[in-house]
C-alpha cells in the first residue's frame, strides 16, 4: 500500500473529535489504565498483537540479569536449591492457576504447548473408558494442534474426527474417548462455550482437553468450576512471558493419580535423583514434567507474572469487551462501508479479546498499518487480527488504530 493518506495533514473525519474525546474519557475512568506503566512499550506505537506476543513487562530485564549474573554466574549449581530452580515449574504453575480458575497443585510449567498437548491427549486417551474409538478435534484449530492430535490418535488407536465446535455436541457419541477444543479460535476470535461443551463431553462419557492459548490472561476460564479434565496453554501471549516462554499443562486433581504421560522423564520421577531404571511417577502436577526445566525463560515468565498483582480477571474481561466494542464502533465510523467485514462475533458471549476483520489485500493493509505505528497481524488469506490486551491497551489506542485503518482505505 502506498502512504498516500498519512494521518498527519489528512482531512479530519467528521466523527474524529467526538470519538477521540470519548476515548480520552474512557481512559480517564479506566481502573486498569495505570497498569500500562508495568510494561516497557515503544513510544508512539499502538500494539495490538499481544495475542501473538505479549509486551515486555518492565521488571523482566533486571530479573533476567539477576538470573544470569548472580544465580547462574555466582551461585552456579547451588541455585537449583538456593534460588528455587527445582521447584519453579510447580511454583509458577500455582501463579498461573488463579488466572485460569484452578486451585493450586494442578498446573505445571515447562515444555512447549505442542509437547504439553501431546501429553494431555495421550494421557486423556489412556484415562478414557475401554472400547471407545474416536477423538474429536476442533476443525478450525491451529494447525499444530491437528498434527499433534493425529499423532496422539495413532499412538492410542483412536480415529480423529474433525468437528465444528458449534456442532460438536451432536458428534459426542458413546464411542467418543477424547474431545479437543480451542477456548478461543485463533483466526476469528470466536469464544466457544467451555462450560456447556465440557458438560456435553462428560455426558457422553468422554474426556475433554482445552487449548487456552487465546483466552488465558484475557478472560475468566473456570477450569475447576466447570470440571475440565485437562488443559494446555502458552504463556507468551496475554501472559506476557516472552518469546518461546514455556507453556503449561493442567491436570485436574481427580485425574492425577491415574494420569499416564507418554513422555515420562527423570524430572517427573518420584525419586528423580535415585536414578532408578524403573519409572515411578511423581505425585500431583509434577508427574506431567519431563526433562530439565528451561530456567532462563521460566524465570523470565515468573517475573512477567508480577504484572498480575492485584488484578481481577473479571475486570480484565470487562475492559476487553469495552475495548473491542469501542474499536468496532470506531471502525464503523472511520472505514468506508464495504471495505472490511468483521468475522469476530458481535455478541459478548462469543467474543474473545481480539477483533478480526476480513478485507481484500489484507497482507498489504497490515504492512501499511505497521508502517504507520499500529501493530496487528495478518492471517491468510484475508484476515486482519487485532489483539486487545487490557493490561496495556487503552481506548485512545483503539481509536487511533481504527482511524489509521480508515485513512488507509480513505
């Protein structure tokens, strides 16, 4: 796209003064607005890609420096005990737990989302009642989830059946062993009904595994309240853990005693330092561990989670909905009719914390937005994605992003 409609010097839109004034008022009244100071954000940039990579929490650089220079550089191997490296996966898991509605002792941190999903799916299949033959998988899932599900199904003798979450209940038949669903669709931002779908899976006698990558840290999840069996998620999106930050796995307490991980490792052994050739799993969430924790990125994540101190996820959800409502209103005002189509549901009950817009030349439009200081992302073939992280995104950001999009189409 050519820069033929720069904001500076452009003819103001008739609605601009009113929308900017409203944005200023909403920001002034925003109880979460002060949290923006907990992040190191580039000056002059509207960052709406926290659903891909969260912004840098301001305290993380010093925390990582301490890990490298003092804990590793000075204490050396003593840090496994003296700095708490060994207990980090469960300690940090217990900090994530309240953000996803889980009691302590059910979440462990480590490995990637893909590895944790493999553990969860195979573990769920091994927990399922004998004789069941099918694994239902969200047809619109992120591709890796589909690849992992296919591999887990081959290992456990199940057949993968792709389903639209909207029709999943009708597919939950007595031969269903496991159901894998995404809480929020990564492409459209659609929020699926976790309570109802979990209840339906259980009514069919199946176990359910939820992928929380696009919901944890953006909205209430309620794993314990809704009796979810297993769940996985990344920490580098709304949890701001940094690129490649370790993921987590939730294993409901009622399943932990029978959870049989397909990746038993020395870290998940009941006596890891006994070096016993026979495997005996640890008790609790630790049995989902595998190998040596990735300490540098794990402790960066631990520092990043400090931004959640004193934050109520219900307040985050309320602001997320207000932000996305306001952004859609601004898009309707600024963007010429017919140039974009919202593919994210309008109803709050079906909306995550992003807005996806379909348009022609979406890649070029996003490139131009980024060049003008509004950072979102693009998904092939025609979707612009805008992620709203309520801890650091404000209403003026939403207005500016929509106004910039309008100038590009103007």
